[in-house]
C-alpha cells in the first residue's frame, strides 16, 4: 500500500521452553512488519503412546493475530518445548498458493524436519534444474524447498552433516531456523545479508530476525548469529555445552555484505541488528543528511516564531528527522522538529479502496496532516527513501493543502536505482523514480511537487552507519550502487522463484 520496498520474512525459534509455541506467537507478532501475508508455527514433541516424535504445524494466510486467533491452538495442537515460526510476505503471483506458506515441514528417512527462511537463493535456478533432471517433483514455488531437497537427498549418515552438506551448496541470502525432532538450528549466510540474533529466556534459547522479538517476551539478547555461522542448539548432544557452531566460508572473492537497507528502513527502530541499535543509526543518517545538505542558504525566514519545521514521514523516518534537526541546530540553522504528519496504525495491508483515486485514497487513509504545524511555514520533510514517488506525491499534495510557505524533501538514503536479489521486493527498475528521471533531482522535485529534493550520498550512508557501528563487517549497498556482492543466477521469472 505504501510505496516502500518490502522485506519478505521474519523468523523465530525457541529451544527448550514449556511455552515454546506461545513465545513464538508473540515473537512473530513483534516481527509482523517483516511479512504480513501469512504466518506459521511448527513445534516438536515425543509422543509416548505412539513412541515417536510428532511435529505439529499451524499456518495460514493473514496476520499473526488472525492466524492464531484461538488460544486452544497452543494447548491442544502446538505442543512441545521446541518451536519455529515464520512470517511471510510474497509476490502477488504466488501469494494465493497455500503450499508456499512457511515453515515447511517434511518427514524423511531420518525423521521430521521443518524450516523457515528469510532471504533469497541466488543459485536457485541451477539447483532447481538439477533436481528436475533427476525427476524431483516440487510442491511449492519457493526456493526454500530446494534446501529441504538438498538435505533429504544427502548421503551423509548424520542429520547435522546432511544439513551442513546442503548449506554448502546454496548461495545468496539466507537466514534459517531449522527444527529437527530434538534440535534447533539457526543459520546465517556467509555474507550476513539478513539479521539474526540469539537470546535467552528462563534458560531457554531464542532465535529471532530482530531483537524487538526478544523484548516482547522479556528475553535477554545474547549475541548476533555471525555471518556464516551454523548454530546447533541441542542439550542432548552428550556434551556439557548445548551450543555448537560450524562456519560456512563466503563464496570466493566475496566478503560480508550486511543489508544496509535494514538500517535505513526495514528493521524496527527498537531493534538491535548487526550489533547496533537501529534507532541510533537512523539518527546518525539524519545528522549526516544535515552535514551534506545544510539548508540555511536556501530557506530564509523573518523571525524565530516562523523558523522552518522538520517533519518526518512516520514511523520509519522519525529518528532520522530528529537527527537532522539536531545537527542543523548545532550548525546554526535554527529549525524545529515537529509532528506534521499523523499515521493511522489501524490500516492493514488488506485495506481495499475501490475507485479511480484508490492509491491517493489509501495514502489519505494512512496519513493525515497537522494543519496548525504546517501552515505558513517552510517545511522540511525527511523520509528514509523514495521508491516510485507515488506516496511522496500524494503526501506533498496533502501538505500543500495546509498552505506551507515552501516544501523541501530530504531523503536519508541515496537514490534507489537497482533491484535487490537478496530478499527484498522492489518495483521494476523502470518504475524507480530515480531511474525514470535519470537522477535529475530537479525533475524528481517537480514530479512529487516540492521545491527541492536532496538525497544522502552513498559514501555518506556508509560512513554514517560505520561511524555508529564499528563492527568489522561491511555492507551491501547494491540497490543504490549496482555493486552486487554475490553474483546472481536466477534465470527464472521472479514468481517462479519466489523470495521469502
Ligand atoms: S540490494 Fe539493497 S535491499 Fe538488497 S540486500 Fe543490498 S542493500 Fe539490502
């Protein structure tokens, strides 16, 4: 509905807690922003009467609250101390297929296995062709199924070795939670594209895409799963230490490339990802924006009562706007952060607006202006990104109705010019406003109806992130620069090779 890229999935796992499914439900709810079309939970327990492990599953289309709207599901169905969960967003073509809802669960010669995936395999085509040649039938259009086939086709004896062998054959972006009959396995690809963290609650281990999922269940953050780490959590492994890590090597010639867009927009500001708080990074992006684009020479105002106001496009741009106002004031540009746009949080993805003006109506349904703040003032809008520019244009139209003196649009990231092949959904390259106008900011400003548009530079983005996060890991910036850290070999239509 809102013109932003979409992340595809959130994942969550619990090892050894009597309320494993319930904790997973809360965790998925906190990760709802990472996928809003379907949700699912798988647990595992040993059934004494049947003398075997059972792996119950509950999943469906819809938000977490509606998929798990019956509390009996947790007591009667989703029994067991181990659990994994998955939130999914999908492309329109495949979203109607219930087979694509994760987690996926299989029973094969070594027991039960379930998997939840956040990311996108870049060698999916090669693997799919190989399996098709061998006569393997696919039940879904998801590349996650390939991982299950790789595990079940392995000739290794031990299940852990089968998983490791499978992981050595996949490339691209993948954070995984894998549930066996008695283990939880958390995996982050060697490039570390997507975030994944380890936490603890009441002695139980928790794994989540973002740490906001720990906070909702009052779990303690322990550390990030490292790029390339395969973390096996198993208290029955005969060793005193329940955690055992293996490491996957990055593809030759590549280094870590954590998705910088997670900091710009995708992750929740109250999360800690890649070793640093998202809120702190966004604030720094706003400060960097102020350093690169001081507006004191551009905006003139007669008295302090009429000083320019800085507003954010809520909620993802709030802290960048605060950072911009703070740094501008420090540099002598007297501006004031204020709330000029209000967001309605009760509008879900399913909101339908019939009629010609539906997109405009959707924006009006999601946002409203605070007229008293905007009227007669020079307005500086800070947004985290512009994709097609459609939402920006409607927002500006609404702000103009409040009679501001002028409007300047500042973006706390560089122009988006390239698609993402590592687990984010962007519109086609031609639809991106920066490409449509060949990077001409004056033309972009005219298109969205503002007096000027200014972007953060690619160098400024990276340095602002690194200034706040001194981790030795580096970042992917491909959607801004076209510099893809891992070669892409899809070769199939996007819908066929669905991203999760
Ligand atoms: S291309 Fe952009 S969105 Fe995709 S992983 Fe790289 S930085 Fe993130």
